[in-house]
C-alpha cells in the first residue's frame, strides 16, 4: 500500500518543456489507452520516461500532454 503511486511521474526536463508542474493534471496515452492524473515531477527520471501505476507494464512509445480542463459544474 505504501508503494502505490499517487500520480503520474514525469521527468523534470519533459515537464519543464511542456510547462507542467507537480500537481498539474496530465494525460498519458500509450498502447491504445489514456490515463489522466496529477503530475509528479521527478528529477531522477531520464527525459522521455514516464511512470504510472498499471496492471500490465508498457515499455514503448506514448505521449504526454496537459489534460484538458474539466468543465465547471452547472
């Protein structure tokens, strides 16, 4: 339980180039799936690397972007 990630880890260099800070909602697309969650900017990750909790690990191409803003409640 203590090892569960509470967000999506992204390399510091990538976050900086995308204008993402810790806590910002980001969207990761990989292997036909899209996951949205809070960013955890990590200096220890190599550029191009993203880590997130997944039942089946995926190693390969994907994309990261700021998540679209959620519509305000009416």
